[in-house]
């Protein structure tokens, strides 16, 4: 079958899928129209697809969260692609297509391109980066750490380097003459990290305590004003963990199962479960949409990272 360049589906990690689709943009961002699948008005979208773009030869209809496309919409798309407009490209972006094999098969039958990213390899790469960062920081601090302590630090901080840096700095103050960080020091610190973690930020946002939200934010920013992007990553990580945690808890997952499947430290699980219970589905949906919009605005240079992050915190806290 002849390849259909008008149709592209990218599945996997959000950053990787967006980067892949960005590279294939045939027009400027002004002629790329972005929609979310769940709330999309497909009649209007398909009318736009058949309307010749203003001051350009081509346009892109970019559908985010495409895993939410239902069978009725698939039928509309199938009918449209019986005679598609040659100047309109359709980009579909999705983190997962579990249970949506029919849609992927349809893309393939149309000759469209399907780009898939393996999350396992990405996780492996992130883990290697985290371990490299910890090794370098310990070298600067002239310290060592036991294997058990290293594992606890990785689980507690994930791939968020601001949090890692702050945690290692704090641990360096509590190490004795041995110069070695042990599980004992990490466990003791777990109760002290109360103002600077994503857990407190999520708690403050859920309870709409905006003064507390910005106290945490400005303390983090003061510690490292050059990495606001990492703070955005920290928020994104925490919201996604809350979403995954809510899904697992609906299936009856225990506290130990949550810690294992989410790759999180068991020392944070009580607070994490409280956070999960504080976010209803509407609030989580809003949070995902706000995060996507902020990430896109920052990556396209529409707004500075700091201003985007402060606006995001307001939207999350007041939604």
C-alpha cells in the first residue's frame, strides 16, 4: 500500500511523541491546530480539515490523548479518509493504546505512519542518568553511600534532579565520621522532607492552600533558580503518580503493591495515598490538560518557564 503521509500516530512517552511529531511538522505552529480527543468537536474539526488554510499551503490537525477516541469517531475519520483533503495532515498523539488495537490497525491500513516508543528503554535510560547524577554529587560531597541507601534515594526522588540535589545536600549534614550514607540516615530524613517534595506541593494544591503552594515553590526556586523546568517535571511526575495510584487503588492494590508498581519509597506511601484521595477525576483531568498546555507553551517559546510555572500553579490550585 502506498504510504499516506497525511496520517501519523505517535505512541509512548509524551515528550518523545511530541518531539517526533514536531520534527514532522510541514508548516509553522500557526497552522497546527491542537485538540484533545475527549472534548473534541469532530464535526468542526473535519470541516476545518477540508478548509484551505489561511496564508499557508498546508495545515496540521493535532489530536492529543488520542487513546480516548471512540468507535463513533473512528468511523467519522474512516469516512473522511475515503477522500481526504491533500493539504491537511492528521497527527495523533497518545501515551498508550492499550485496548485500542482497532485504531492502530486502521492507521496501518490507511498507509499511515505509526511511531512507537518503548517505555522500558526510556526508564532504563532515566535510571542510568539518576545514578550518574548521584555518583557525581557524592564525589563532590566526598561521601559514599551503601547500596541500600542508594536504592532508597532513587525511589524517593525519582528522576527529579532538584529534589535529588537537595536530598543529598541534607544527607551530607547528617553523616558521621564514617563518611558513608546508610539506610538509617535516609530513613531519618524521610520525615524531614516536608516543605520541598512533590507530596507537599500536591497536598497544598488539593486543599487550595495557595499561600503554602507558593511558599514551597519559592523555596525550591531559591535553591536553584536556573532549573524551573525541573519543577515542572516534578509536578508532572507527581500528578501522573496520583493518576496511576488512583487506578491501582480502584483495583484493590495494597500499600505494598502501590510502592512496588509505582517504584516509590514505602516511607512516603501514607502521604501519597492521602494525596490520591484528595484528587477527584475532574481535578486530575484539569491537571493533565493544564500540564500539557504549559509544557507546550514553554517548549514553543511562547512564555518563559518561570511565568508559565507560576500560572500553572494558580490554575491547578484554583481548579
